[in-house]
C-alpha cells in the first residue's frame, strides 16, 4: 500500500516515546507521499455514520429543494453539479467542471475578522437545510470532533517543522475550518478529462477525508502515474496542503490528487479542511521575515491566497 496507515491514538496519551513514534511516521508519510490514513483518531464511528446518512438524505432531495440553499456571494451552502471548475490550479486549468455536488459549512467570522473578511468568499452567514432535520446537529458534532483531531495533528506537524508542540498554536488561535460534504454521482460514460474532482493540490494546511466504501480517490506518484487511496471504514485520509508545504519550505508535500466517479455507484465523502487564521502569513516558519517560497509565490496571507483560489474556481453569484 503506497499510503501508510498510521495509528495516532498515542497523540492523545501521555507517553512521549509513543508520541514521537507517531510523529516520525507522519513525517515519513508527508515528506514523501504527502498522504496518510489515520486510525485511532478518536472520532466515534457512529458520529461518522450519522453524518454520511444525513448527507445522503440531503442529496436525495429534489434539485429545486437543494437549490434553495445554493451558495451566492460567499462559499456557504449547496454547490450544484458544475459549480466548480479548477481554472486556477498548480496543475493548470481543468477542461470540464467537476462532476460533483457539495455542501459547505464555515465558521461564523470572529468579530476581529468580520469587517475585513465579511464580503470575501468565506464571509457572510451559514445557511442550513431544514431537511433532513438532524443535518445541522450532526454536522456541528462532527466539526467539533474533527477540530480536536486537527489540534493534535497541528502539534505533531509543528514538531516536524522543528518547533515546539505549541509552535503553530498562534496561527490557529482563530482557525478557518471548512467542512465539505461531497456527492459524486455515477458516470457510466466518463470522458477522459472528466472528473469528480479534477487533479489539484489543496489550498490550505491539513485536509482530513472520511471516505465511503466506493473508492475513487487517487494520488499522483512521483513518476506521474496515479494510484488509489483504499477506503478503510471509519479511518481518515490526511493530506498536506499548500500552506503547510510553504511553511516547511517544501519539505512536506502538497501532493496532486483527484477523484474518479464510479460508473454505477454514487460516492460520498466528508472533507474537513483544518486551516489557519485568515491573516496568518504564508512564509517558511523557520524565518517568518523571509520571502515566500516557490510553492506559494504570490499571496502574503492565507486569507488572500484562499480568496484568490476560490474566486477563480467557483461560480459565485450576488
């Protein structure tokens, strides 16, 4: 298996040697493959199952009902099929829109950020479906559990960067977690350049994905070939994003990946993007006054970078 499976339960325990072994395994994975599969993460299996069920029930609704929650001027709510095309990507422009629909949940902006970012892609206020009735409850529960996972993994990554465990805590004092519920409808006659999610690298810090059993997530190997990330029930796929790559001066890899639609089955996944504060500078953490590294050439803050990428790739209205 090219993506290592790592039990991270020691990160929640008071055993420095076991903690260090997990750190070493994560460093090996994310300095080479850029991906790992996490077990022992502490998120209850039932909590995952409940969210997958609520997600599937939402996507089973008639399109007109879902469109009542369509995103507009901000990236919150329902994104119908064809709403995203990776025009701006580290891998060039996609030729076709992503064949997927999604629902995005963001934090309400902290009052210290509201004036600056309210009209940005991550501004505005969250909208919630009324059907299924438990949708908001199960989403909030999962986000809270995943935030705890993000916090312990950030501490581990801080040590990978040569910092103390709390060395990145300041960057996540007001984090920008993004939850995305994804549905990839079947594509029986998929064209060569048609994807559920076109090849890309993630914009932020850390991405955690819960997969269903259908599969379809693929990672690009160093030789340019693509290999599958096998679905493991109730595990979390972790990958490094562009910001973490920049902080590490390229030592930790933001690896290209994609999703191929199944020809007969729907695929569901839950993406949780645990990202730093919007005003966090994206420069190598070893010298925060240095110029930006090549893997993040233009933006000065994570928020500016995110805004640039989202505005380029999503069909905002309003």
